[in-house]
C-alpha cells in the first residue's frame, strides 16, 4: 500500500473522532486537519490543507505555537491548557497534546490533538462566581441556601447512630474528616452537620465534587487563577480562598487526578495556596472534609489516592453504613419523605400499608437513602387525590422491569439464559441512568472495561 493510500485511510478515520487533530509534515505544511479541528477553529479545511502553517496562522510563532516548537526543537507538550481567539473573535479554551514523530533521528511530522473545553471552562468560572456570592452573608439570605445540621439526620439503628455520635465529636475540633460510604448514604448531610455544629458555623461551607472536572480546570477552581498565568487567565479567587475560615468539602476525593493530589497535600501541610500562574503565597485557614464512595483499602491498593495525602485527610474516619444494613431506619425515613412530598405535591398520604412496608423492608437499595427518597417521591407524585395510604402497587420499582428480585414465574418458557440477559440489560440501563449516561463512569461502577460496556449497549440495543 502506498503512502498516499495510508494517509487517505487515516484521514477518513480521524474525520469521525471528537478531538481536533492537526498534523504538519517536516516542512511545516499541513497534511491532516480533521473536521473536529475545523469546527473548533472555524477554519475551512481547504484554507489550511497543504499550506504552510506559518502563512495560515500568521499570529503564531515558535514562542507561542506548540506545533512549531515540536517541529523545530522536538518539544513534547502534554495536556497544555490554551486559551485563544478564533477568527470570529470568540474565546476558545482547549487542552492540547503535541508531539514530534521521529524516524531515524529525523522529525518527519508533528501531531497536535486538541480537546475543546470551552464550555467546561465557562462552567468552572460560573461555579467560582456563584460560590463567591453564596459566601457573602447578605446574598446568602436571599438565595435561601439549605443548611443541614444534626437535627435533619434521621435514624435509630445502632451502626448509624454510632456514626452520628462520632460526627458530633468531630464538630468540636477542626481536624480533617474522611467520610466513607456508598453513593446516596448521606455523606454531605453529615459533612454539613459537622460544619454547622462547629465553631466555623458562621464561615463558608463549600462543596466540590472532584470527579466533575478534569485536572486542568479543577486546579484553577480550587486554587484560583492569576492574571497572565496563561493566555486568557484573570485574577480569580479559588474555592480555598472563598472557604477561608470555614470548611471545604472535597466530594469523591478518590476521583481527584493523581497529579493534583500532590498540590493539595502541599496546601494541607503549609496552610497556604498559590494561584495557578501566580507567584504570591496566600495563607488560608480551611477545614477539609473529604468523602469517598469506595473503601480506603480499595483506593489505596488501586493507587487512586496517595498514601501521604490519605493519612493527612484521614484524621477522623466516619464509615456510613448502607441503607440495606439499617433496617430500623427505612420506615422512619419513608415517613419523613412522605411528609416532605405531601407538602410539595399537595397530597394527604397518612400511612403505608403492611404489604408496602414489607416491600420497602425487603428491597436492597443500591442507591441507598437517595433511592428510597426517589421511590417515595415517585409514589406520591402519582397517587390520586383521594388516596390516603400508599400501597404496594404505588411502588413501581417492585413490579416493573426495574425489580431485580428473582421470581420463578419470570423464567417462563425461555430459560435461564434469556432471563439473565434481560437482568443484565436492566442493570446496565439503571447504571447508565444513575451516571447520566456517562460511559466511563458506568463502566467503572459495573467494574467492566469501557469497550465491554459499549459492546453490551449495542448487543441489547440500549438507546
């Protein structure tokens, strides 16, 4: 196969990927410029292809172009955040990786892969702005931010009340707290209760999910940015500065990028931060509460968290039990949610039938308290105005395809293979919904490879 044929095949493949790809030959002429890069930079492919890079992008030179740096000095650039204006004057933010292709000690081409994160950057700026406004007392009142305390915690099971007891003790000091529990067990409720029961109650409480943003954005969000630190950067206080004197909740710390953990550790050791691109050290006094939906043993063994950071965060550990291990609390919580959604939906549900109670008590609750609340909310939203009692048939989870309980009659004439196939499909659909159809997160939760999940989605024709 000739080189031109290889190039044609490669161009057809790259046409269908989401990341922008720009390739120069050894003379600096563009030989690949895919559709994603064309859309990103608002440049027609014909304006760029087979033309010298320096003629097309006249405002770029070896000082500010990673492609030219790779071509001239073999410089490799990994995950560099760049902000620039496209030809329409719109600010674009990308994460770029650029590397030279070297054969026989000669650079024969340079490749740049760019991912558009403009919307995510705008989102992180919005988060910082909103958090800053929430931290101001005069605005917080008008926003009616919900503050949870120990009075909002419902339960009577011994295992759960032991956690609450330890949490109340933790509120008497400023030591770091590490809360472990499955998704939906109420870890943030406990974290807020600790804060609002502590001496820091009049200072900000700020929560950030560490899995929500990539490292390049999360770093700026936590530590702030300094004007001139990178193209398009402005002076903006990060969450550490906004939470100064109060508490910062780092939710899903087990999902924080590993490289960023070293910078967080330094902040905890030195009690000061340095904004991204800045040179000034800013002292901070922030209590850290972190959460993990995986056991410490698992995240340490899998290298999801640095050992030195874990020991710094895990001064006080709270292990929140899953709802399936808190049988005594299920009906208590259900009653609380009935009162809540009676008021919201203008209903008058007074009680739960015995059959419905048995259903609630026999379910496993993979989504824990959050799932129980959704079950009650769904039931009350659909009852008739005349209904006063919740019956088993109001709980769609128990008699629909979402029920995972094995019943002999469900096997029918089709046998075990088809039943297990249907069961697998339901589990995958539910996991996808709970992760907002994020393939990577769903695959991690199911503990299968991403490619395997994609194959099963296609196999079961899941839309």
